[in-house]
């Protein structure tokens, strides 16, 4: 008797659906990469991340606290602090808070118009205008805040408390308190006198 030959199916037919699934997944990855490469309006800088604990009945519950500064390098900046179950959640919440509390800074020739000092919860921050080419001379937290504002020349000192949250908020408060030169006391009178003098010359 002749032995019966076993019929086998090619393996390529079984693997075909898997390759199609991989192709669909590849297209999704391409779309995701395109979204990641899209330009962002605001730049985010994570200044500090702390792990905090809360004592509950079953023991300690750990969470993360993030301090984030956002800015568009076009005279807008904001700071936010938030807690989350993980680092990414804390950063996302802090970023959203910072974007809701943006302040606009008067910038003149890539520096600030005048000196400003702010004291907040024991932290004192002093910022001064600087000549072109000076750069940003500041400590870690103040430098992180200034770096996303569009200011390129500035002098600063951080005195008192070393709490990073207080320093960051004091820096933003100092920037928010700056007054444009055209709104200084006497600036309007000087402008009017200049206009009168120009008319008399003509």
C-alpha cells in the first residue's frame, strides 16, 4: 500500500494577517510622531519634583509634587505647582495651572525697564536691567523662570528663603510688577513737551 502523503499549508498564509496588523500599528505610530513633532506655543521647564507622603489608616500614601514654569519667549510666563499619583500626572496638572495664570512682561531691548524687588513668604528676589551682551545672571530657579520669557539680559539676586516654590512665585510676581516706561510718572508730560517742541521747530 502506498503511504498517504500529509498535506501541509504554507506558513506564509498564516503570517499574512499579522503583517497587516503591524502595518496598521505602524501608521498609528507615524501619526503619533507627527503630533509630537508639532510646534508648541509654550515651552515647559520642570524646576523641581518632590515626593510627598500622607499618613492614612493603612500607612503612608506617597504622591509627587511638581513645580513647572511655562513661557512662550514672547513676554508671557506662568508658574504652577500640583500633586499627582505619578510624576507625569503631577507635571501635567502643574503645567495646566501655570497656563491659567500667565502674566505679560514689559520688555525693552531684551531686558526689563527698571529694578524690582519682591518679598514672598521669606524669599526675596531682586531683578535689575542689564546692558546688551550681559546675558542672564541668576540662580537656578530665577534663571529657569527668566529663560522662557524672552528676556536675554538681566541681573538678579535671590535672598532669604531657599524654598524653590517661593522663589519661583516671587520671581513671577516681580516680573508682573514691572511698569512700562511709557506709563512712568511724568512720562506723558515729557512726551507732550517733545511734541510741542517738534511743532515749534516745524
